[in-house]
């Protein structure tokens, strides 16, 4: 599999479809573009300001499962973060373009917790980040300190252009909590 965005719709889980419909119906993104991060499937889906799904791509997420950031984690050195603390927090985030300490452009998802979305970069060869993104399952997509890593083509082709004219919203779906515990949606499913 290549590191490119995939055709939309077929890749949205029921939870992602529920949140997308809720965002549009409730105008929760306030006319801004939005992204839905589906942690269970390890994907990110990009939507324009009208709520049209543009593309989806695989993502790398925090090593540990969990839906909350450890208090004060954004103030700690990376070396001091233990493996079980490396979570990608769930929730609704007013996100904005910015840059990291190295000057790389990123999207700040949760600035206080130091969680951003950025292009995947091969930090350590042993982590095989590029290979993890292209693997056929999401089983090996847990590796980061909490940041959301996406293919460069997806970041450059969708994330950056959508957030450049004005910032947007990032909805990170939970992987341990029920959807309704994180978002104010009534979840009803039919068999």
C-alpha cells in the first residue's frame, strides 16, 4: 500500500460516520474544515467546511491505549514519558497550524498536552514508522508519544491546505471510552 489518501466513505467506521453527521447537523465546526481521527482504525479523515469527506489516510498514534492525557505531560521531557503515558487524547480540539521546536509546520491538536498532527518522519529506524503506516492492519500503528503522524502526501494535500486559510477542528474518537462519553451525541445503531 502506498502512502497516499484513499477514496473516502468506504473507510469510515460507524462511529466516524456518527460524528461526521453530528458535526454537520449541529454546525459544531462553525463553518470550518475538520478532521476525524479514528483511533480504533488508526485513520484520519479530512472534511471541508461544508462537511464533505475529501479523503482518508492511515495514521500512527500514541503507543498506549487510552483517551486522556496524563496531567502535565506537555511540560515534561520526552525521555521522562513512560510507555503507558503515551496516549493520544480523545475529544474535540480547536486546532491550528503552527510549528514545533524544530521549525517544522504542524497542526497543534492539544497544545497544552503537546499533541500535534504532522507528517510521519522516521525518528528511529527500528520503529519502522513508514512501514507501520503502509501495513494492511492498524495493529501496529501505535508507536508515537501521542502525536498523530500521517503520510506526507495526505498532510500536504489535505490537512495543510484545509487549515491554512483558517484553522479547523480535530475530533479524536475514543478507543477505550464509549463514543457518547466523549461527544454529546445520541448513539443509536440498528443491526
